[in-house]
C-alpha cells in the first residue's frame, strides 16, 4: 500500500467535523435518535468514517471486527430504510457482541446505510431523492421489472419508488462497491417491522433467530436479497424486527446473535470459505 494511501486510511477514524471527532458527532446523533442506544454503547462501537456519503453528504459509518485468523467474512447492514430505527440500534448492539466474541469471523458493520432518511423529521423509508434503496440494486431485467412492480403491484407507492436506474443513489452504489471490495460470504440485512426471518441464497437457511421464524416473503425487483442471494449466489439473511421504533429486549438481541452464530457454525463457515465464495467478481 502506498504511504499516502496508508496515511489517509489511518486517519479516517480521527476525521474532524467543525472541530469535533466524526465518531463523537455520530454518537451524539445516534444517541438522540435511536431507541435503546446509549452514548457509551455507540462510543464502544468504535465507528469509523467510510468512503460512503448520502445524497445530502452525510457520512456513512462502518466498523470492522477482525480477528487475526478470520476465515469468514460477514457484512451486517442496518438502517437501509431510514424509518426502521430499530434496525440501526440492533446493528450497534451486535458490534459490542462481536467485539466480545472470539471467533474466526471478519465482521463488517454498516449500522445506518440511509442517514438522510434516518435523521429526517419525521424519519423516512426512502433516501433524500425519494428512492427506496432496497429496490435500487441491479437485478436482472431491472428496467422492466422494477417499473412494472412499482406501478402495478404497489400502485406507485412513493415509499417504494425504485429510482430511475439501478444504483442511481450514492448509498446503494456505496453498498454495491463495498460488496465488491469486501466480498462477503454472508450478508445480514436488518429491517422492520414484519417480525419474520427471510432468506435468499444457495444454502440451507436458518429456521429461526430468537423469536423470529423463517417465512420467505418472496423476490422483489431491485432488492438486496434478490441481487445478492438469487442473482449472485451470495446468502442474504434478512431480519425483520417486530417494531421499527422499539428494539427487542437486550436478552432477545443477544439470543438472535447467538442463533445466527450457531447457524453459521464452524462447519458451515468452513464450507462457505472453501466452496461458496462470493461471485461478485463476475
């Protein structure tokens, strides 16, 4: 790595905004906005500034938890829909649990992919351009299918507008590029409020995480599950929390985490790392 590139990467967590460290400003905002998130919990997460920016220029934060002997790469995404506040909260709680675990897993967390929607008043599902990020990924025949689904199935619901073109939004482009860079073996996308567990991908899905049971809800044009799990053959676990405004109790958040880790397991992790690598390089 070139010296200046290394220097830039090394100073990202210390980026100052109006004289305040970016991570501190993020925790001030998350603490004020998110349910069941203390300032101390956010600080302990050690959030870092990523390359991603929202439509309005807000920073998209990440956190890597990486042991020296990681054999599996897992990408966890919260806050894709800005009004699903609990999803970002659970992602922050899981960062703490990942830090306490001692497993050969490289976790990469993006707690709030859609900060413009999250911090709007009131919070909005869509980004600042009015696009549903979870309908903006380049699934096959997107131009035909996404428009048809939005017009006919949702009756042009503005909360589900897929945008003019796939990856038209800086947030979805950032996540797409991050998938290319990180090449995760598994994606966990946290949503709300349907209270179910969904799955897309070529392997046996988890049957339950905590109180959430598997109920595969279908395939949607432009969704992350369709793009990653169906089109690219990369397992995508979609968690639908029961409430968008309230998190489960902390003991339930931990139980979901434990069930996820148990499903992944040592044997499953080895099989994924050896024989089911991401096909995003195609």
